[in-house]
C-alpha cells in the first residue's frame, strides 16, 4: 500500500502540498478561457483541420505541412479570439 505525504510534508528539501478542496470555486485561468472561446468561435476551422489530419494519417501521408492551409486558418481564428479577449 502506498502512503501519500500529508499536507506540507517535507520530502528532501522540497515542500509538498496536498491538493485538497478548499471550499472555493476555482476560476479558469486565462489560457483556459481563451481555449473555451476558441472552441465556440472556430469549430468549423478546427473540424476542417482535424479532418485533414485524420485523412492524411489514414492515407499514410501525414507529414509536416500536409494540412498547412487548414492549420493557418485555425491559427488565424485563434489569434482573432485572443485579440478580442485582451
């Protein structure tokens, strides 16, 4: 049976803190908020890129740059969302 260290237990010279609940709701960080907004704003572009990658992989032709155009569209949409959030 594995024994986990207790809260604030010292192991070597590093302090380990437990990740128990504190009773407060954790707010998503900035990256998480951006990603959620990107999924809502860019689903067609994300789907198009994913479809391209899956097709290339199925054909055995998944190499760097194969889905470059689709990736560029996803990237442009993500950047647009990020600029709107800032």
